[in-house]
C-alpha cells in the first residue's frame, strides 16, 4: 500500500510541476493579449514565440537568457531558447517577458530554421514605463511608454517580426552592443 501512495504522490508532484510551467506560459500570453498595442498582433500574426521570463544582468560584460515556446495559430509547435551577450557600459539586473510575432509563414520558417539572430536594425517596443530592453546587435533600445494600455504606436512588423517586452522587475542601465540569438526545437507530435 505504501508503494501505491508513493507512486501516487510522485505522479501528483510531476503533474503540479507541469501545470506550473503551463500556467507560466498561459499567464505571459494573457499579459501580452491585454497589454495595449501587442493585443492586436495575436489576430494578425502567423504565430509567435513567447518568453515568460528572461533574466538579464551585467557589469561591463553582460548577458541574458530565457526559454520560450513557439506557437502557430495558438498551437504549441516547438521550444526556443534566447541568449544574449553584450559588451559596453552597463550595470544591474532585470527580468522581463518578451514576445516575438511572425507576420507570415516565411518569418516563422526563418525563426525556426535552427539558429536565428536579430539583425542590427531590430528593435522592441517596451510596454511598461522605464523599460529598457534591446533586441538589436547595435544595442537598439526599446521604446518606453506610460503603461500597458498606453504602448506607443511604434509596434509594427519589420522584416516579418514584431517584438514586445514587458519588464517584470529589476533595474539596468545600459549603453551596450548586444544581439539576441535563438535556437528552436520542434516538439514531437
């Protein structure tokens, strides 16, 4: 009987952990769906990559990393990892959520081709006040706004991608050169 209880307890722990991960992604998607300007992109995009939490920190040399999921028409099709290295004047740490919308199948295929990297001309729209997230290899900084419902109208597709960030916490001063690189792994059907 003890074995049955042990197996049952183990199953419940695994199930609770799986629900926690699912809730993290569900919560991040809901946040962007209700965040002013990014909400409209859910209806007009081919798909998106969502990163519920990216950790970023640095002192002269910095980095960021986060794991995410890729969706096509709200169906989970793969997992992705973002890494970022930066060099320049920077200090602090920050956590933020990020979403990347794919305008069409071509952009989706480019992102999921293996190793994707944002070009020097990529930028993100920040959806919270005093946000400072970059998504370009020249350190292009994000546009800050007064609140989630007041996101600037700068949000648009550029070369098939639209990027939004929401700062979760921390403070980071940055004048650095940085680039985001992504890997993709398709989930088995």
